[in-house]
C-alpha cells in the first residue's frame, strides 16, 4: 500500500479507506474499500489519525510513511536461520518504532566504523517517524550532505520524470551504503533497509542478513516476497575516509 485516503460515512455508506498500490507502468491499482479495522491493525495510530484529519479538509491521497516494524504481522517473525550473519549485530534496532530508513542506514554506518556519523543519522529519525517517503529521503540526503564523509551527488534509482530506473540489488554489489525501499509482492513499499556489500541491514532484527532473495523476501514482510526495488539511493564515501 503506497497511498491512502479516508472516507467519512455518507448516505448509508459506512466509513472506510481507499488505497492505491502503484506500479512502474501505470497509475496504480485502486483498492476502493479498506476496512478501518484492517487499516488500524496495519498502520500506526498516529498515522491513521493524521489521515483522518487530512480528509476533513482535503480529498487527496496521503503517502504511507516508511518505517513500519514487524511486530504482529507474521506468524514467524524471525528471519531464516541461514540468512542471519551472527557476527554482525544491528546496532540500532527500531523495535516498535517506525525508524527503519534511518536506523538501518545508521547501523550500516556503525558497521563501517563511522560511529559519530551513525549517531547523527539515528537522532534524525525521531523527527521523521511519520514523514512520507519523499520527506524522509530528502531529510536523509540533507543530513548526509552536511557531513564530510560522502561525495556529492548520491546515485539514485527510481522514478525520474516519466522514466523508471531499475536497481538490481542482487547483482549491483557495492561497498558503499545503499538505502533500499523494497517492493513487495503485495504492492507494499512501507519498509526500508540498507545494503553494504553482501549484507542487508534491517533494523527490525538483531543481526545483519546475507544479501539473498530469501532475505529480501523476509524483509518485505509478505508471503508474496520481494519483487524489485521501488527506490534506492547510494552514498559514495570519500576515498580519503575509507
């Protein structure tokens, strides 16, 4: 689910939400009726309240925030044993907070040895928990551009005008930290991870994961698995800082 809108009860039609699952080739699949109970279960209460408040003054869709935790979504929430890299801990675990974009990137920086910079990224997450994808990515870029650690500009894959630049995460291997919003088979793009080399840093678990299709399937938190990258941004590190 990428965008959502609340509809007040009217003319005998009970309250409900309308959702949109977008694709790279069209304007997206409209889901005309989402049960409020389903929305309340899957989205943070502050997000639901904000969508309802927005509907009182505007009839536009609202972008779904990136950052959902995994708690309560699957019967078996732990990653596959063979996917876990036990020697690499995730330094910042989000637990029930919606901090995945910032915490995953901060954990990757900690792993790379940039502990001071990782703390700056972690702190930024607290003001962006309920921001939409665009505002979170913008804030992450602004924060990192203010450091002397990275080269400008970063490398971006995703929607650019009328074109969509695909990122092949399983084959485009790089030691540079790359933030990825995976596209699940259910159309979901509510989660973000960071990839460094052959490792995935997902702040919903305690250890890094091997970069495999199986790990990406688990990160998407749907039995339909990982389909492709919805968005990715790579931040090259200055050679003198490596």
